[in-house]
């Protein structure tokens, strides 16, 4: 995985979630609090998701072959989409099911394990410790992502990032912290009032939160899987590099596509002067390619088609011959 993939943030999140999951499961076993079970499954789902991201990064590093001539970079998006499915089903839907199950028990008049347990204080301690660990994990992710934001807001960064790992970890860690607050409120209010419905309400809020985050993540991953072009800023930098190259009079049309988080396909038809030798033409194209690579911070696969500009060309039209 590239440095932009945020391996450090993924590993930090994995270690934090494994530790948190174990403590939450222990607290649920002692007290039966539904919020704790929902949060434990959430942490287990997040741990599995971080493993998926690491596996995806490793598989994406494979060299191109005859069947996949542009490499395997986009497999990281596939694993990012699988993460959204796991978060939706194993995290969000399970939490909502657990809330419904506890609600039916309350309506049936069954005794509440949390209120009757001598270990009632354990969930509060576990949740407080989990908030600290998740906060440290989120701080690591923020530290990894901050140099890559380049003046963007956090929402813009998540929407525009081409490497899926950091946006996934940022969304998961943020959801985890908010979910822990919901669980703390649910458990705390249940213990203060003796009303187990607050625990159920906390579980419902956790479930809804995870479903929303999973849907947002799925939308972003689908966009990357379909294929996204370079940002307007990068596109303009490429355009400027091409037009400043010797022999290039104008750009007839330009197309870009991310083959993976670290590999950009650049295809352009460029208008050139109608005179000169084939050797001059080849030198001009080589110079234009070098200038494009100089303005990019990812590797690039570049195809330039020289043509003599005609007035009937429409700027950037993909239908030009």
C-alpha cells in the first residue's frame, strides 16, 4: 500500500478495535446491556474491515500481467466497497436487530440484566476506556490525512480522495466515537432512571449511525469503481504542462481516469504544427510527457495523439476522430 493509503492509520485502528471489542464483549457478558453488544459487534466489524483494507492494499501491489495490463490498483476500491457492506450488515443491521430484540423483552416484562447486575459499573468504565482508544486511533488517522488535504475541508477530502483507506478509517473512527457516546448515554440513563428503554434507544442510534456511514461509504466506493477523473486542479495542471510544451499548439481534447489510487491514465489529442520531421514530432511528444509527469504526484500512464488542428474540432469533444 502506498504512503497515501494510510497503512499506519489502518494498523492503529485495527489494534484499537481488537482491544475494544474484547472489553465490550466482556462488559456485555457481565451485564447484558444491548448497547454494549451492539458496540462490541461494531468493533469486530471494524476490525474485519481494517484487515480487508490491508489485504486489498497488498493485492493491489501485484505487477500488471497479460490479463490485467493496467495493473490491480482498483482492487483497493473493491475491498473498500466490501467494507461498506460489512459495516452495513454486521454493524448497523445487527444493532437494529438487537434493539428490537431487547424492546420485545422489555414489553414482555422480562427482568433487565443490566439493572439487576452487580457489575453495572463495568460498561461505563469500558466505554470511557474505549473513547480514549478510539480517540487515539482517530488522531493517528487525522495526522496521516492532514498533509494530503491541501486546504480541503474534511468532507471534501473524504469525497475527493482517490485512496480509499484513509477515508474509510476516518469515517469508521468518527462513527465509533459517536456510537460510544450514544452507548454511554443509553447505559448511563438506564442506570440513573431504572428505565431499560434508554439502553434500547442508544442501540437504535448506534444502528442508524452505522447504516448512514455505510451508505455514504458505499456511494463513494461505487464512484471510484466506476472510474473517476482527475480533480479540476490536477486537470488544469496537466493542461498547462501540455500547452507549455514545445510544438504543442493546443489541446483538442483531454481525458483522465484513475486506474488505481496511485496511477492516473492521461489520454489527449494535441494539435501540433503542420511542419517538421517525424523525429521532431517524437521529441515533442516525449517532452510533453515529461512535463505532465513533473506536475503529477502519482505515476501516470500517458497516451498522446498528435493531430493537425482543424477549425471544426470542438474543444475536449471525445467524439473527435
